């Protein structure tokens, strides 16, 4: 298995940086850290067969994993920020990416200018890391 | 208990803008305004901080061109210390600035503007986006991605991070460049030059079919301002300011960037948060000028690298005087990218680049200094004032997009007059107005980078200001 973790967010905007903190706890896969998703991330995915996006989500109550739906229905606005669906679709069409892509949504409510995350966000770090570590181990041991 | 600074309202950093188009009694467009509706206040945040923190703080001004802010800030720091950075530090600063020009211009041209250029301004909006490009022009998009990756990789290898590198410092940079990093950078050169020549060929082949847009998306006389080296050549790191008029005549030359406030002034308007810079001797609004790729190619006599020089000679033949069509920012951007890759190659071959001595140290020796450089979008000035112990008392940042503000407003008005039909607003009209703005690649808090769906509000108003038609795409 060639896995890639993509941690999205800004460590200086409180809970927005929670994905990086979860990534700090992970082992066994390279980690690409970004503020936002941009087209180059699609190129980074070409060697991977399992990609896991980690992102802060103001609507998430607890860490959860879901498959990234591809192809994306719309390209979106291609601002500085793209969705995982758009990046996966680009990786597939431009670089032949055929692997599995997952999105882990992480609890985030406080987006103020601070390097500290909220206690609620901090409480999910270990469970989120365990969730992803389990997925990585499953992918290592199970035939696709 | 730690003090907490609360900034409210939290500004929208993706860049938010509004356009008002004023319609006269005859039903024709009379004028238009480009409003920037966000406010950040970085200059205020700087006050009270130690000046040596400034490059790190300024790296956070922008996610696209942080290196230019770090360089201007570090140069202002050099001035406060009263030192000259070691040669290796200057070479590193030059290297990263070219890398940033490359990656920023690649974003603007390949990702943001190429759907308009290659798929057509009137192509269906649901196709005129990155997916449309991936479908129709996959090789072209891959080349753009690789060019941006190259620029970002150079920044990452030297500065530790692709975005917001903590790398520059008053007196130099924080660490030497390794041979391994240098060698990896060198591996990208040939492919990058090839991609840029492909892109230049494609763009030039399209120009004949885009004459309507070239003539009406911001084609007007203005001054042009940029940095030139002692030979009058294209310069991005250090040099003197030159100003030319639309005929190509030199209006002012050898201006010292340290004294920018003797020739540049900024005006404010109540309807936008961006200031309006102007050339002081001609007053406001008569002293309007443009900066950035088009201006740099207009003020410089040559590029100083073989491939870019060939392109620049051809570029200059597009006009007897200065090239005034804002549409040609795109072409100028590609020529600058080619020049940047050539310069990167030169710098990588310079043995001094790997020098171990990268920082001159001193205590503050001056209380005021200006740092300037050419950022991707134009000339950038950082002006700092400190007290006796180096605590920041005042910061003034004069940023390229503000210097292009008058021109962007004129471009919007010209596009609206030409293409807007009151009562019949169409997506194609909206896209042309966006395209006029996009020529400048504006950095509204370093954003408004969007393909086809720029967060714009367009309002049609009568002379009394009454809104009678509105499209909101925010």
C-alpha cells in the first residue's frame, strides 16, 4: 500500500489547524500539509493508492471517515480552496489516480486567531488518529 | 494570564469585491467602480512588535506571494540595522523571489485565466473551468501544475515551507542552502523552459482572435512604474524605480525606493478599502500608473536573459510606445516566467549561492527604513519606523494591487461600457468584466483568485444611485 495523508488547515486559526495535530500523531504514511487544497495536490497523489484527507469541519460532531465521491459534480470556483472531490477527480483525469480516497471530518468550532485549539477539538485528536491508523492498517492487510 | 487580541470582524480572506455600474438617462453605461469590501489591518498589527519579527509576520500577509513580503521586510530590516547582507543571502533572496514569481504567475495564467483564453470567453460557464481545461487541455494543465510545483519546491527547499516560509531575516536569511537542495532545483529547469515556450506559442496564436478583448479590457494611456537595474534591464530584487508614460518616454528615472513617498502618494475613496496610489507630481487622479508584469516590461529596456530577451523584443513591437493593453499582462506574465527560470538557472550555477555566511548581525542603527522589491503583481514597499530599542512604531505597506487600483477601475469601466447592455445582463458580460480585472491578477488580501465564479456583485444603478439590476455571485 502506498498511502498519503493530506492535512488541511491553518495552525494559527485555532481549530482550523486540528488536522495538522491529528497528522502529528500518525505513523506509516507520508503527510502533505496544506492550508487549502490546490491543483498541485492532485499531482502529489499520483503515486498513492490510498489517500486520506483530514480537514476541520464546523458541522462535524466527532471524527468520521467517508469515501470521497469522484468524479465531482462541479469544479467549484477554483479559488485558493478546492474540495477533496475536485482534487481526486483531477488526480484521476490528469494522473491516472485509481486508488481510494477518504475524508476525515474533524470537529472544529473556534476559528479565531490563535495557535491553541479548543478543548473539544483537542479531545478528538487521539480517537481521530486511531480511526485513521486503523484504516491504514486495514488497507495494509486486506486485498483491495 | 495571557493577553488576548481579538480582531473583529474576522475578515474574509478569499477576496471579496463588488462592482457598481452606473447607467445614465440614455440607458447607456456611464461609469463603473470596483469596490474592495474587505479590510485586514496588517499595518496596525505590526505596531509594538520587535522589528526582527517582521519578516515572519509579513510572511503571513499573503498565501501567494509571501516571499516578496519577506524580502521587502528583510530589506527594511537591513536598513534599520545599517548592514549589507552577505552575498549568499542576497543570492538566496533573489532565487526565492524568482521562484515565487514563477509559481504565482503560473497560478494566474494556467489555472485562472487559461479557461477564458483557451476555452473562450463565451464558452458555457459550466465548462469554462478547471474541469473543462482538464478535459480539453490536459497536457497544458499538467504543465501549469508542474511550473507551480517547481516554484513552490524551490521555496520549500530553501525556506522550509511552500507557503509562509520563515526564512528571511534582517541582515540576510536564516540558513544556508544545501548542495542537495540546489541540485534538485536544477533538475526542473529544462522541462520548465519547454513548458513556457509551449504556453507562449499557444497564447500568441490566440491573440488575433481576441482583438475585441485586447482593445477594450483596459486599453488606455497611463504611466508605468517598475524597478530596473543599472543597465535599465528587468530587475526584481534591487534597483532604481523608473516611470515611463504611454508613449514610452521616461518620465522619471533612478528614483530611490527609500524615498518612495516623495513620488508616490495614496488617496482614499469612501466606497472601497483599497487605497489609490498615484504619481505625486501629477496629482490624483491624473497621476495614475500601472505596476506588475506589463509595467515592468514597459519600463525595462531588456530582460538580460537570452530567451526572455527574444520574447521581449517581440513584445515591444506591439506598440510604438508602451504597450497599453491590459490584456497583455498575460503575455508579459509568461515572458517574466521564462525570464525567472533563466535567472534561477544562473543563480543555481553561482558557487556563492551555497555560501555558509548568510546573515549580518547588528543592533538597530537607524530608526526608519524602506525595503522594496518587485512582487509578482508589482512594486512592493515596506516602510518601517522603530524606536530606540527596535520596537515597531509604524509600518506602511504599499502593495501592488493598490497601485493598480485606478487602472483596474478604468479597465472595469471600459469593459462595462463596451460589453454591458443594461436590461440584458448576461453571463458573458459578467465574464468579460471579470476578465478585465483578472488581467491584473489582483491580490485582494492576496485573493479573488477564482475561475469563472469570482465572488463578485455587479449592480446597475441610475444616476441617483438607485439599484435597478443586480447579479450576486459571492
